[in-house]
């Protein structure tokens, strides 16, 4: 890991270390993966306006997100099954966030439970909620989040049904892994991962096991999730959640100005412009493509966060220039985790901070609040 210089280097290390079915689970996306591919391709098209002879000796990426001071405008996106990437993966990632000074968001479908992560945490973390059919379970989950001091609830709205990821089907992804010959041979090639998991790990969903009826770990993940997610979810449910949750409410999965307005109307403190990392509606636009129209429509009435394809400090700069308040990263964090646990995630963020603050300097900018469209070369039209 010493010579890793960018997120792609960490990705390659993680690929060697993690069993194929779990690497593909992280790396893959739905159907043709076109939305996933365009998330990063559209970001890469955005060019900067370099400036020279500006005193940038005092530049810093420090800012705040949802009222919390952060080292840079970045939070970790909620990712399910993070504990299969590295033993105690959620806790390792959360601790890396604490060290760096950015928010960590725990997923509903994490391996480590809310309580386990809270026991290890010395700061507040965000909790992401999937609204599943069993609303009593949702109420209990909210009570558990309150009990451990969560102040920011991220409700994911783009998973009323599960997008099909072909790689997961090909690999027969299940938790725990099915003992097929191919899987056994693959595991034998990853002794470090096997050793770590055997020593530390329970591979069940920490927040769900013992709390949800019908969760059977022998079932395929897709099969189980398809049964549990709720196609009836609507804005009235979201408003009820808003009334129920006294802390900050963030709505994730917004891709159109209309839905952004509904989110504000429902009482969101922030939205996350997200296509779930291209894992849901394949063929949906890249998030950076729809960002400007949403920024225009909301006109500063709530914070706007964005995710999907962000893997560098330059990408964060691009999103801020287009009007976002902050960025979330899913895979970039997971590649760091897969490459080296907590140290790998810290390494990933150190690279990103360096990239962001160097980009700021070369664009003649000293602070995040100075970044805007004036830093972009030939602003392309990016309407939906
Ligand atoms: C392996 C993996 C698991 C994910 N699990 C969840 C989840 O449990 N809840 C959720 O709201 N989003 C989930 N997401 C989506 C992320 O929160 C985020 O929207 C996406 O990863 C952003 O794209 P990026 O991975 O390109 O950064 C997951 C993404 C990945 C890659």
C-alpha cells in the first residue's frame, strides 16, 4: 500500500485481497453498468481554469456539512455489507473518518450493528435508513438510532425495488458465501482475508438479525432484499418520518428538480443527488449532469450533497464548482478499506485532501467558499 498514489491503486490492491464475489459486489453496478460508467466519465469531462500568481499559501479545504465542521467537503456514503470487506469494516471506516474529521454514515444493512459502532465511536455518526415493509421494525430502528445518539438520519428513497446487478447473479452472492467449488478456490487464493474473517467476523446483518422476521442468511441477498423493500413508499411516508425524527433529515436518491422540491417540501435539511452509484436505474443520468438544474431549482433552500463516481479531490472541486455543498464517496472508501482496513481508508482520504488542496491552489483558490463556476473552463451545458 506504501506506493499507492491514487484511488485506482487502492482498488487494484483491494481486488487482489478480497474474494471475487465481494469485490464485484462493491465494484459492480446494475444491468449494463452504463450509469455507473457515466458518473465518472461526465466528471472527467469538466476542465478547470488554471490561475497563476495568486497567493494560495493559506488555502484549506476545511468547511462544514449540516452544521458540523469537516476537514473537507466530504462524507462517507452508506454502504451495506462493509464488514465483509475487512474485519469490523464499518468500525474501521468510522474510525478513519473520525481521524480525518469527516462524517461517517452507517448503512441499515451493515454487518456491525448501530450499537457496536456507537460503542467504538467517540463522535456522532450518521445513520442511513431503508424504509422496508415492516414499519414496526423501522420504528424500533429509529429508537435504536436515537438511543445511541445519532443526530442525522439519511433516508434512502431510490430502493423501492432492487436494481439487478448481473455480477452478483453470476457470483451467486449470498451472505455467508455459498460453498461452491469456484467460491472455495477463490477463497483459497485470499488467505489473509479468510484468516481475518474467521478470527473476527460474523457475516450477518447486525441491525437486522434478531429484529426482523424472515431474515434467513441462507437466502440470496437479492432475494431477501426484493421481498423486504417497499414499492408503496411515497412522500406521505417521508413526511411522517420527518414528523417522527427530531434530528437532521437527509433524503438520498434525488435525481430531478421536481423530486428535489418534494424533498424540501417534506422538510429535508439536505438532499443527496444520487443514482446509488449506478446500482439502481441503469440508464439514469450521471449525477453531475443533473446537479446544475437541481441547484437552480432549490436556490439555497437546503444543503445539496452529491455522490456517484467521485474518486478524487479534483472530482470534489468539480461538484463544489457546480453548486454542491459536499460530496459522498462509497467505492473510493471501500477500495481503501479493502486495501488496508482503517489505514487504507485514511490513506485514501489523505490522497483526496492533497488532490483537492493542490487543485484549489492551481485554480487560485484559498477556501471552499471561493470555488464556483468561474473556476471551470468552457462550462458545458449540463441539463437533464
Ligand atoms: C457496495 C455498496 C453498497 C451500498 N449500500 C448502500 C446502502 O446500504 N444504502 C444506501 O443508501 N446506499 C448504498 N450504496 C450507495 C452509496 O451510498 C452511494 O450512493 C454510492 O456508492 C455512490 O457512488 P460511488 O460508489 O461511485 O461513490 C452502496 C454502494 C455500494 C458501492
